[in-house]
C-alpha cells in the first residue's frame, strides 16, 4: 500500500496565561491520533485538575510512525526548542 505525501507537521505548545512554575514539560510525538483528539490538551487539563503545573507540546503528522519522526528535521526542531521532561511517543 502506497500512501500519499505526509500531512504537515502539527506543532503546538500550550501553557497557562499567568506566570507559573512548570513542574513538567511533556512532548507528545505521533500521528493524527494525537491531534484529532487533542490528547496533549486533555493530559494538561487532567494534570492541572490535580494541581500539577505542566506545559505540553506536540509534534504530530497524520499517518507517521515513530521512525519517520526520528528522521524529521521538523520533529528535531521541536525536541530542541524546549528542555522536555518527558517525551511520549
């Protein structure tokens, strides 16, 4: 099965409006399962409901496997942009 060209990489970083001390910086790396359901935002909401201050980011391209992210300059840029505490593949 041949797939067409990959969709653009979706990159998002969400943080609160007020200044806060971030306990964890979590980057989600994956495909459309991440951005269709906005998993990073759901994780952030759950964490903050328990008073954990988190910052989340996402590097996701529809249909991509982790191997494609490993070779992607766009994903590397997102990885290098922050000091991520956790990277979730």
